[in-house]
C-alpha cells in the first residue's frame, strides 16, 4: 500500500499531514557553548543557530504534529512548541533526525515563548553524556549555543540566560503521534505511519498488502525496544521525570530531558519533577509508565487494524524487561550471566540483596556498582571491610565469573569514587557559569563523564 524511497528524505515522503513548515527564531547572540564531535557531523556549525538549510536537505524546518497523555490526562493541544525537525541524515544505512529545542515559536507554542534556558541546555547535554556512558539508548546532544536573550521562568531565578540546542536522534515519531491520528480518526494515516516506522526505524518492508500481521510486528518491535530501554534506565539509577506519551518515542530511545534526576541511593519512590506530587513518574514506577504508554499505542493501532490482537504482545513486556534488567545488572558488574533454571533463582537473589543492602545502608547508587564491579569488593581489603555486613550478598557474588578481566584495569577504577551527576553537582556547575561565566567545571565534568565510556 505504501512504498518508500530509502534514498530520499523520509519525512517528506510521509507528507504534510504530519507537520507544519516553520521559521527559526533570529537570535541576538550566537555563542557556541558545546559541540559533540563524537556524533560525527561535519559541516559549518553556524547551521545549528542560524538554521540555514543543510545541502540537499529540508528547505524549511518542520514542526511535527502530535497529541499525548500528560500525567495520564489526554491533551490534544500539543505538537512541537519550541522545537522542530531541522534535517534528516542517512549514516550507515540508518536515518537520523536533527531536532531542536529552543528554536522559536511554532503553531503549537500556545502561550510559550518557544525558547530554552541556558541551564536547561546544559542539563540536557550532561544527562545524555552520562546516560551514553552508562549504556542507555539515548538521544545525543549535538550542540547548544547561547543566544543572548533574557527569559522569565517560574521555576528558576529570572531573568535567565537563553540557548538553542540540537539533538541527534534515531527519530522523533512519538506514541503521541499515533494518538493524534486516532483522536482524529485518520485510519489511513495510522496505516501509513505504521508502514513508515517499520521501514525507516525497523528496516522491515511492508509489502502491498499491509494488514494486521505487519501491525503486530510493529507493535511487538516497539514493546521489545522500550522494555529494553526502561531496563537500561533502571540500571542507571535514572529518573526521567516526565514520561508522558509525547515523550516516549517508537524507536526505543530516551530523549527530551527536563526535570530529570540521577538517584543518590536506591529509593523506588524517588521523583524528579517538583510538580509530580503523586509520584506518578517516580523511579520505581517507570516500567509501569512505559507499559501504560504502550497500551495507548496499541489502542491507537486497533482503530486502523480492528482485528489486531494486542494483549499477548503487551504481556511480553514484563518478561523482556526482567530479562534485560538481569542482563544490564550483570553488565554493570562485569559478570557472566548464565540464564538457566539453576541460576535464575541465584540471579534474582543477588539482585534483590544488592539493592536491599544499598537501601538499608544508604549507600550511593553509583558507589555500590563501582565497588562491586569485577568483584573488586572481594579482593580489596578496605572494600571487604566496608561490606562486612553483607556476607550473604558477597557469597552469592562469588558464585559468578568475571566477563571481561581487563576491564578492572581501567583507569576509571583507580579513582577513589565513581563519577556521578547528582543535583548538587549540576547546581554547582551552573553557579560557576551564572555567577562568573566560568565554563571550566562544565568542561571538566564532560571529560569525567566520557572517561569511562565503553565500560558499561
């Protein structure tokens, strides 16, 4: 039913039912504050503050249309309100989006100014750097520029400095994109978007006959990827803060970092957003939040595919998530995992006792993973003494083999403590910038966050 040309920009093939052309804001200042060379974008950097088109790419930026549940209340007045899709790039047979935050007003800005605070840009760059090092499938922050405007915000001292940020992501199609089409009863566009996503995100071609079989394949792929993603998030001790359905994409990639937090220690009730007074998006409820959002996607698909059986697919989330938690827990400790019936109980007991001890002793989340990596706790007398009350846990740890022996020789483990990104650290970095325009602590933190990349 839908055919796609993999050599032309995907979004333009999707069609103008899905976006609006917009103009980027003009900024009084264009000072580059952060550039992520690891992304591998080689072009004039000014493209990402002036937003002049890249060669053979989008002639105008596109504000994408979507709806979504915000704290489980449906909102049909969403869409890209302070960002847009600036360009799409094909790298190693995979398409990527370059999307913005703080690039000006769009038809979906409502009463917002379409801008981003400099502190918000800095926070997102730090989050994506650390999450990448911790093995989480995250968007990358390509760059941000300081833009010279004074912004008023209710949740931080104002006026405050402004910025514009560009993300590098696998894609910006959200669960809320499908919800909008279902809300408008655009069944043909749901089919079209499903085919599009299968082709460009999952490399699955939907032939002339696009039916419930293809829709089921798509839903299963999204469930699998997001179950894996939230397992990575949990093993990073990360709280996204705002897991609305417009902030969960179908590519299984975490993005759009607002009031996030990395947990100091293990606390299932730990929340990131000051306005999340009910703890809907607390650390421990994040898997349920993802699954709830996937239910909304499934119901949207059923409008276009009435015979689609969604319950068995959604039920696979739990097993996929639990398996991924085990795998990523062992990866963080650099231990071999043998998932068989004999070991499954021991694995569960090890994980349970690990987090139970962390919580009871009020140990740092990263601190304990740092101490237990490659079974260092068993071989270093000072660590053995520190965990003297965890004998049962240590006995279980001894049952497993180290996966990569050379990892324990990494310079990172010669540090006295792990690299973290707790709220007080971020506030200290920001204070140096806001009070003295001193970017040294920010640059130093970036280097420390990159210093252990590849371990996890």
